[in-house]
């Protein structure tokens, strides 16, 4: 995971845009909470720097 974060950083992408969480298929509520939390986190960060540079 740290390697991937380093790769993102060297490409000019915030490493905080990558997260790994674990939950089983029986943990639907936990999955929903993880997805919602990460979605809010990304929204607060704003658009990807790659998206901005391609405009």
C-alpha cells in the first residue's frame, strides 16, 4: 500500500485518494459506511489534479 501511495505522489496525485479497507460480504452496513465516508473524503479534496490538467 505504501508503494502505491508513493507512486501516486510521484505522479502528482494526493496519496490520500487511495484507501484500503476490509469487510466481509456479510457486513453490508460496514461497507456502506466505508463507501460513504470515503466518498465524502474525496469530495472534500476536490477534483483530481489529473482531471484539472487535462482540461
